[in-house]
C-alpha cells in the first residue's frame, strides 16, 4: 500500500518529496518529506547512506568492526562505513548502528473517547475511523464525563510477507503537564542518540532470608565488574561502579520510599534504607543536577554484600531492591549517575510474579515450634600456634549442611617492618583457603587463596555461613595474656631484640616461650658475640657464657603434653644487675636490669641469631612489700601474638537446622492468632488491587509446628475452614484469608481453632473477628 502524506501546500509541488512518485522503488511515494511530523520518512538502514547526517568523522570513523584503532576496512578514510549486509556492526551513526535513520512517521491518527467505548473487534471501525491517517477525534466539550481511552496509530506503510519492521515508541507520563513534556524530551534525546548513552551497572543477584523480626539480604559482586562502553568512548572511566542502595517498601511500586522531589516538587528519587559506596574519594552530591536535585554518591563507607534489617514486623510482606549505581560523568559531559532498575510486577488475578534478580519479596515470621537454628560446632585450631581467631555468622540457616567438615589453611610471607630505628623481617599472613573436607579423598575448594584477611574484610557467604578472620597484623609480645605460674611476682616484658652498637635487630619469632627458674647455677647461658668476633668494641660486643638460675623453652606443639610441646632453646645473658656485682641471677633494680636474649633462629651461616629480649621490671618503692622476685619453681609464660601462618590449620563441623520434637511439644502453648481480635483490618494487608470490594483480608496463626492441620469452628461447633500447614523450618506461620470453606466472607464473632500436629500434639484456642 502507498503511504499518503497530508498537509501539502502549493509550495511543495514539484519537489521530490511531493512529486507523487516512488523514487526509490520500495512502494512508498513522496519521500523525505517534512510535514511537521518528522523529516525522516521512507528512509532505510541498509542503503549505505547517513540519512540523518549525524555521522561524525572525528569520533565515528572507526571502521567496519565498530572498534577504534584496529585499522580495519573503512577506519580513518573520512567517509561513513556501513555494516549493512554483513555480520559486522559498521561505524556508529550509519545504518545498522543508527536507530534514528529509521522512518519517523510519528502519530498519524489520534482518538480520545469514553473508556471502553472503542470496539476493538470491528475491523472496519478501527481502520476507517480510528486508524486512517489524518484522523483526530475527541468528544465535544461537556458531552462525556468520566474516564477516557487514548487510541493512537501510525501508518500506513508497506509490510510484505516475511518482512520485519521494528518500532520505537515512548509512553511519557508526568505528575503534571510540565513534567510529562520534560520526560518526552528525555525520550526524544534517547532516541536521537541511537540509544547510546551511559549504561546503568549490572543488577546484583540478591537472596533474602526471613527470620523472626528480621530479614537478611545478601548478594553477589557481579555489579562491580560492570563496564560502560559509552563512558569509556567519551574519555571517562569505563569501570564506573560506585555503590549499592537498598530500597524497602510494603507495596509493589515502592511508593513507600518514592519521596525525594526535584526543584519543581515532582517526585524524582527513591529514599534508600541503607547505602554503601567504594572508598575512593567520590563522595557527597554529584555536580550534575536533575531538575534541581543532585544524586547522593555516598560517604566512602566501604562496600558490603549483606544486610540484616531488624526494623521489620512479623507477618508484613516487604519488597526489597538492592540497586547498584555508578558515579556518572562530570560538568564536561553533563552525565549524572545512573542506577540499575528494580523490576517488579504482580498479576493479582493469576498471582504471577515477574521481578528482576535484585528484587526479593520476603515475610518475616516466627519459626516453627521446636526450631533449632543451624550452627558451627567448635572452630578448633587443629594445628599451629596462632593466637588469631576465626569467628563466624550464620547468615542463611537453611543453607547450612548437616555434618559437613571444613578446613581453613593459610599462606604467609616475610615482610619488612620499619619501626623506630632499624627494620626487621616479620611474618605476615598472605592469604587463606577454605575447603570442604567431608570427603577427604576429594576435598572441595570453596575459597581459594583469598587475600581478604583483615577483620574489616567481608568474606563471601558459603553454605549459609560467613567467616570473620580476626588476624594479628604483626608478631608482638602480648602483655595482657602473658603471666606467671603464681601471683604477686615482678612484672616482666619481652621486646624484639635490638642493639645499637654494633647494630643488630632481632627477628621476632612467632612462638610462645616460658622461662623456668631454678637454683643458682643450675643452667649455663650461651656465649654470643654481636658484630665481628675478635674485634674490639664498638665493632663487636660479647655476651659471655655464664652460670644462671633459669632456662628458656619455646612452644613447638599444642598437644597439651609438656615434653612434646616445649623445647629448650639457647639463650644469651646480659648480667647487668646489680651493676657493681653481676651475680648470675635474673633480676633488676632501679638502675639496671638483666637481659635474656633468645637465640632460637640462625643466620645464613647457621650461627645463632636473636629473636626476643626478656627482662624483669623492678618493683616501684610502694610495691616492694606487695610483689616479689621469682624463686626456684616459678615460671614466666611469654605469650606472643601471632598472625595466621602456613603452619596453622583450623577445622570445624556444621550442624544443619532441625526440629527438636520434645521442644516442639513444649512450645505448642505458644501458638496464637494475630491480630486477636481482628478489628476490621490488619497492618500487613495489601492495598486493594480491585476497583471495588473490601480487598484481601487475613489473620495469622503463629508458632505452628512444621506440619499440622488447623481446623476453625464457630462456637456452636460448625466447621468453618480447614487449613493444612506444611512450611519450612523458619516459617511457623499460616495465613487465613477470612474466607470459609464455601468461599464466603467469615462473619464477625468468636471462633475456636484446633491445631493437630502428628507426633507432637494438639492445641486449642480462640479468636474474635470484629467488623
């Protein structure tokens, strides 16, 4: 069929677009006309022509593959290169890549009539009255009142057998006329730009866990690898992910949180429940305003991937959306931030739910009677000596596996630490690995060499639990955990060995030590020389061997058997107290104190090398009658804080959620109806989705056994409803929609209910309905 265009004048006659001829042989006449609808008509996206003249040689001359700097065919040749007829895209803004080269016919007929009055089953009425180009109809003023239907069409155009025509359209709404027009301008700009604009980040995949008066959300990190080609091509950062926001509502449209308005008072942004963003210095409000309101980029909080909402009410259905957002552009490109969509639609007739991966629907409830939550049994240090701790959180109790065994191992590395003066090498944790070793022949690696070993690092959620690593950053003496074998003895300290002249810095060894005191002369210290042996001071310094009243041992195992766990090590002795008369006894006074130098390491030549220096602290004058010097038989335990090391292995076992039958029997008395009485409505009831009627009503039975039958009776004994409850461990609630077994609304009055749970018991209660 020919396309007939309207609004021609005498000035148009004789011009190509008004000559009545099909110039390009495609069945349409009067090409390239602008009749105040649009100048782009009867164009093609396969004619190798830049019809709308938007190809830019400075930015678009990138060749047939559409990628810059590959020097393929057409790149930098100064003319548009089309991808028509090939499997390549071609250059931007021509044919396949140029949406705006499509025929732009606009709306050719518009009808505005009483709602429901347009007969869509009458072909003749639709074609001849409503769809004929040039038709415009609206009821006469004052003739019809009530709701209206808007019927628009665009045509005519040829559509041959097997031919496909793609249609671009926008439905632009607004809170008022000004807002609707502004939204229309945005839609037009989007089309004119060939839908090439800044992309929103990929939405995360979110999981929701309903609990008792709480909801737990957790999600993956797929959003953080989002790449925006458009931003990259205009010279900005392609990886522009910035953070997450969580929106929570009790309605499917999130109207609860649609609260932030622009400068004209039009609703523009949603108010988040919580927000996290990267620690990257990008904070505060974005400089580009959207109708006078600026997007909040966050406050460098750091990124999280889980959230526990403890402000919820049991029985209320909540809709959560975790949206990812980027940091947008700047004043040079005028691009504000974008956030991913939150797609959620519910068909209230069929109950069908369509939602995006970042949207969840969850109703917190009390758990089933006898519920015992999943747990981890004994995270034990199976091997090694670390003082660092492994903690855990049960995030998703239904995902925790029964009697699965796990193992945590670590990698360490030497790190140069520079404190005051000289530096020294110390051990630090490099990474950790988590394995499921339930099948020791084929262990499964769950986390492989992760470098997230700080307590502030968020660990992934594995099998329903999340680890927390409380790691010591450095190897150092722990004054608070070190102790004597009995009370009221002198204080002591241990530091990394350090000697000024000749300079020598010890290497802090990650082990616990103990010093055992004995009779004078019971042991002998090691002869040890700093610097170059045989040369005078300050080129060397000697600690001679001497009889002493103590020995030093190092912990090498954690079996609990002294002879296995503790090994005697060599040590040097600096006998400085009393200064005038060294006595071979480990002691101290107000002027000097003795040194015990642990020699449990070796240098590159295999010679003893120092690690720690131990000394006693002489009592202050007011303490001399309260604390005493050590005697034979006393032992000082020197506890060293140690990071996770490659010699450390933790193991633990998980226990899944289960129902304790004996506990369930005791908890039958907790069963109750909420609200009781039901007074016209309940807070969790949704907005009426229908145009008339009361809408959905409901009451909840709480603390029910996992499987049970609820029978509801009138006080006269007439059976009203039978409800079979069969839910998950965390859901001990059942809903009654206040409809009888005959699908009639329940009358006001008092009702009796009976709960029967096989193997557990029965419970009887009552509730009231007040209208």
